[in-house]
């Protein structure tokens, strides 16, 4: 039986990847230490998801390990020599990073190096998939000409009609400390591909979402927005008139792409991974869609000051992913995804 090691396995992406590979007959080793609860407080607690995996998945083993623990990581990867590694553990928030720069960099940059070097020593031929972020582009997307529509911003430049592709420069723009620590990891993952020839790739995510997210104000756009609607918490809109655009991809489609890469890996690749234009929405549009589902008015307050370095309009150009992996496409529409998140929060709200 093939085995995959998934870091951040109690989080949104890691848990979906664990479930997907398990459904394909793989043994799954999850690494997580519930650090999300340390980063974001009780709202970020992921133990419920860890317990769900333990109860539902066949051949799943949880390893309580911090990816910053170099010796622990080297020993675990050496003992397992997995057939694939999916690295999804991270400090994932833009804004949180400024308050905890050492924790952020140690987790995102050094934690990734620990995983890469452990893989090189124990299983250099195993595909290594790294969850990167569109924040590696810093706020450069904000320099693209925009036009203002009634409920959203959109690109006013035909070169970006399909969204942002992988050739957008990544430096000389504002990244936030989070974006900078993720750039370090992203470039290192590419280098282990280019320099050592390992089958690595970086997935530069837009908004990754789904029912298993423990959404909080600082991370998890749709999950948190829907939680606020259901629990009637006041949502804060930061700048850009609420017309800022995000492309949302269900974590199941993320897991499907990762599986496609693992089955036919390439070396040192980067992909922009999001919902694309078809699954994009502004905050105002998201309010409307959720209200239509739940029948509850969204309570919100507008804050004039935009978040530092925040994208005004971002959607991913998915053409490279589709060209390299023609069997892959988006299968979960934005509307279906929202329905699943509503259902999940409604259940969690009751229990
Ligand atoms: N969700 C998004 O919108 C989004 C967008 C772009 C990129 N990404 C990237 O995708 C990856 C996964 O994101 P997610 O949304 O699933 O986040 P998440 O917070 O839901 O999951 C990450 C998991 O990693 C664990 N973790 C954190 N630090 C750890 C450490 N030091 N050791 C062990 N475990 C640790 C957390 O407890 C959590 O369960 C991250 O790299 C993130 O930067 C996410």
C-alpha cells in the first residue's frame, strides 16, 4: 500500500488531502499539533477535524509533531519514507504574522526547509507538494488597471482577462511578513526541484475553502463570513468598498489536483491554484449569496482602512494547471461550496 505524509492534516487542506488519498487506497500519515489554536485562539482549534479523520478514515495515523522540530521531522520522515509528501502546515495569516514574526518565519520558511531536507535524505524520488500562496506576488496585482463595477472590481487589461498567471514577478512589492516567509519557502521548494532534481511543486493558492475550515477573522474568507452570517456576528469589511474580489476553490478540487501531480510529477513547478474567474466573488456578492441561502441578513460594519498589502482583485489563471493536467478541472461551483459550508457551520453551531 502506498503512503502519503500530510502536514497540517487537521487543517482545511491537509484534512481534505488526507481524506482524498485515503479514498484512493493510500495509507495516510498526518502531522499536526493544533498550532492553529495557538495562532488564532479557540476559534482556530482543529482537534474536531483531527478526531473526524481518526474516526472516518481507513489507514490514518496522526503524529503530534511540530514541523519546526527539525530532529523530530527528520526522524519521522526517515522512519516512514513515504511515497508522497503534501506540506500544508503553516501560519496562514497575512495580518497575524506581524505580531508573531519569529513563529511565522520558523513555521513557514524553516518548517518547509525541514520537510524538504528530510525528504531529500529519506525519499528524494517521492513527489513533494507545497502549499504556497498568491501572497508571494505581494501587492503587485494591485498595479493592474482596474474598472469598478456595481458590486466588484475587475481587471481593465486584456492581458489579465483569464486572471493572474505564474509569470507575474514576485519581488519589489509589499508582501506582509507572511508573504515574505512564504516566498522563502516557495523558492526553496523550487530549488529542491531545480538543484536536486526532486519532483517538487508549489501551489500558489487563492482562497482555498470548504466545509472543514475553522474560519476566523484573520484567515478563511468564506468560512468566516458564513460563520458570521449563521451566528449573527458582525463581519468587518476592510476597505475597497467591499468590492474586493477573491477566487474560491473547494479543498476537494485542491486535493484532486495534488493527486494528479503525485501520479505524474514534474520538477520545481509552480501553479496558481484558485477557483478562477468562474468561482470568484466580491465580499458584497458573497453576502448576497449567503443571505439567499440562509435567509439571514449579514450583519457587517465597514472599516475605511484596507488591510496592508491586501489584493483589490485577484483571480487565478488556471490554464497552466489544465495544460499540464488535462484531466483536472474545477468540479465544485462556488454556490455548491457555499451550501456545504453553511451546512457544516449549522451543524457545528448546534453541537
Ligand atoms: N485557506 C486559504 O485560503 C489558503 C490560501 C492560500 C494558501 N494557503 C496555504 O495552504 C496551506 C493550508 O492552509 P489551510 O487553509 O488548510 O490552513 P489551516 O490553518 O486550516 O491548516 C494548517 C494546519 O497546520 C497546522 N500547523 C500550523 N503550524 C504547525 C506546526 N508548526 N507544526 C505542525 N502543524 C502546524 C495547524 O494546526 C493547522 O491544522 C497553508 O500553507 C496556507 O498558507 C491557504
